[in-house]
C-alpha cells in the first residue's frame, strides 16, 4: 500500500512538473505576449475613431477618423539601431499626424499610406536592451501615436492593418496574431542565416550605398545652437542634378540663423517672431535670422559667390546647383554648404543633436527624380584639415541620408528619340505624347494616334511646323493620315539616332541632339545602351565618348572642351517667316564588327535599347526603320545628311 501511494505521489509531481514546463514555455501555435518575446515585440492597437462628414451614399467612400498606437519594444540581447517598422495599411488611409516617427521613404505628413508604409524613429531612433538599462522602458521602447482618415470601414468593424513587421535587416518575424478585435502583435527575432559583408561598428550603423547620398555632419555644438555641414554626393554614373533644391522638415521648432555656401529660397523670420522661438530667444535679433519655416527649401549659390567671405569659402559650393556624374568630373559630383541651427527647449544642451527628417531633393526639368530615406546615425565623418596640417578633423555627430533614382508609374519621360537609317527614306519620329499629352486637346489632335513618319528635313523644324510636311510625305509614300492628326511629343529635348553606313568590317551611326527648350544646357551629357553593339565601339569624332564599366553595353558621351554647351531654341533669321531653330550638337560614332560577330545592324542591333540625356531616360520608338521596302541607298537621305553636315560646319 505504501509503495502504491509513493508511486502515485511521484506520478502526480511528475505530471505537475511537465505541465508547469509547458505552461511556462511559449507555444508557437499560441500568440506571444511582450513578456514571452525574446526579440523585438511589435504591437498595433486601434484606439478609437468616428464618422466624418460629408455623408456619402457609397459606403466604401465614407471617411472615418482613426486613432491608433504602434509600439516597438526591444526585449532582445542587442541594441536595435535605427528601428524601422512596416505597417500594412489597407483602407486608403490618409495619415494626418505621427508622434516619435517619420515615414522612412521621406514622404511628408499629411500623406497617403493606403498601400502600407514603413515608419522610422525620429525622436527615439535606437532602442537599448533591458540588460543595458536595468529594464528602463523609456530607453527600450517607443510608442507612436497615429491619427488619420480612412474610408469604408464603419463601426463596429475595426480597421486593422494586413500585417506588421520589423523592416530592419537581419530579423525574421512570425505571423501576426490578434488580441481581441482591436490589437495585433508579432515577435521578431534575429535571423541566424542572415549574413553581411559589411563590417559593422559597435556604436554606429554602416554607411549605405545609393545613387545619391547626403551627409549631415555636426561640426560645432553649443548649448542653444550648432553648425552643420551638408554634403550632397552623386554616385550614379548617369545621375545628375541642375539647380538642385533641397528640403527637409524640422521636428523640434529649430530655425536657420546663418548659412555659407547655399541659401534659403525664402528668407523670412516672421514665424519665429510671432512663435515660440521669439518668446524663448528674447534678446536675439531676428532680423538676421534667415529662415523659420518648418520645411525650408535650400538652393545653391552662383559661382560668383565662391570667394565671398560671408556667404562662400566652402569647398564644393556655389555652382548654381549643378552636380555632375563622377565619371564626367569627380570634382563636380559633390555639393556642400554649412548652416547654423538654433534649437528650442527641452533640447537646449550641446549633447542633444537631432537631424531634420523627410528629406527631398529635386533638380531641373531634365533631371531624374530621387526618393530619399530617413537619416541614419553613422560614424563621425573625418575630413582633411583645411589649414594644411597632416591630420583629419572629425565631426561631432554624423547622419547619412540615401536617395535613389525612382520612376513613378504615371511619370512621363522628359526627352525622346527618333530613328532613321540610310536604307529607308522615312524618319520614325518621337512617339505621340512621349513627354506627356496636352491637357485639353479639344479634338485638335489625337493623343492615341501613332506619330506620322517624316521626311528627314522635318527634324529641323518645330512640331507645329511639321504638319504640312508630314501630310505631303504621307501622300508621296502612300501612308495613312490619321484624323485628327496625332499630337506632338511635347519634349524639350529630342535625339535622332541615324544608322549611317553598314559595311563588311564595321558600321557607323550619327547622333544629333536637338534642344527645343528655352534653357541652355551647360556640361550636357548623353548615353546610349547598345545591347549587342557596344562591344564594337571604336571612336566618336565630335564628342568625347567612352564605355561605362559599371553599366553593361553603355556608351557615355559629352561635348569636347569648348563644345559642351547646348544652346536653347532661338528665332529664325526672319521671325515672321522662318520657324524657330533648335540648339543642336551632332557627331558620328564608329563601330567594328570584329568584336561583335554576327551583328545584324539593319535588323535592329544597330539601334539603342535605352537613351539618356542629362540623367533622364528618354522615350524610344517601338519600331525600327525597315530595310524591306528599300534595300538600296536612299538618295534623299544622303542629300539631307550632307546638307545637315554643311549646316554644322558653318555654325
């Protein structure tokens, strides 16, 4: 009997122990709580909302206010630097305000986030561990309060995101789980399979690569203000900016007192005089303050200001906002300026330094578009001592902003290409509406009709003067004339690529660049991608050209010294009678077939698959000139090319 009781007691305690272990261990099939997550714990909670006017008959279009809270908690063993969290919004959300965070892609708030967005820290960017802070939640955790508008989700339904996850590299997140009907959370842990070849500093994140990088270096710090140096560097061999305009958002009521090497586009201190800045800095002369906007826009200075003792004297400044590709001129691929920033309470101490957010940089019309990320803290920048001493001077603190060239789905090109060849008398012009359509064509032209083939001489006159030439050419060549006629290409720059000759050992092409705009282009460049022909590139006769090692099958070209200025369109010799004349540059380019055996020049291999001008990718025709209709050499095309060459010789 005693033995039986002893056996039962042992079995009882064993069962209790096993159940205790399973109760203590988090189950992968059950939702984890913050306490059971040994990594980064993310939580999204819907905290309230209300119907908004007006009353819409379509329930899917009815607006509603929403309030929610995003929580990021570091329960791991390593500090989380520059936290980033993806929230999969799915109800056409319009974000009105956010606390303690910014949108990582640089988009300003208010803004649309209906397809999901990534948040990045603003006031608190790095989350320390419990071990390093003795469990201080103020250093381990950040809470982001969200306020906005959504559509189509009426109470009692709760508008929840489709997903939340940590966007930092090197982490893997489980499946988000719901707690009730208004909260979802997930635990993200370090990915053991993640590998990187970048040496990581213990204190700072590694510097990133991008088409364009912006460094924000604090070089002097005082209790109430600091001096920062901003360096814009172009790393893309085809990237370019002209008349750059740089914008950002201040998060803590900072304002710009002084600048060197650049200037605000608007000089105005009224927001400070009538704001909290004027109340705090009672003794400051605000007539000397340059800008108090929450989102200032900075522009470069002209070259005449480079040696100005007050505004200039900053290396790489004062170039009218021109930043060239490094392959073109490394010394002109960087732009730099300095600014003195005044801070506001409670940040009035020399060690509290935060960069602005929501960076945006734009260039002139014929420049690529850039999308910038959020600033990340990196190791302090070191620069050579300007006095000539053999030492480096370290910045106090440094942040890096990475910007990459982007192409919106609805964005139109800003330049276009026409094709022609010695074996076909017709020119295939730029596409209809290649650079956008007129807003109100009012049946004066068709935005969908294909562009009409042209005689070669039509390339020399503006589009509005080509109609009769196009109709006459269509009649001569028995081509169809659309009704209404197609709209123009609406491009400020057009490029003609003409296959000039094709012989047994090689072939040649002629490229002509036309400027139909009212703006001159200094230090212009172009590039052509020839998928099957670039390897045979030999020489360019009137331009300076070379292949780009980092971009396959691409030939980069620019004007020779003294010929690198593409003038704007101007009036003809008799403005009342003659059409306007475009600025133009032209060169012949030769290729050998030794390096490209089997190349079919007339079959399409002699035409580029991509063309760029000043960093902007141009619109290309969808077809190439056909050699089937006319095998023999075109006398009309030859005569036109001779005439065009004579024109260039006399210019």
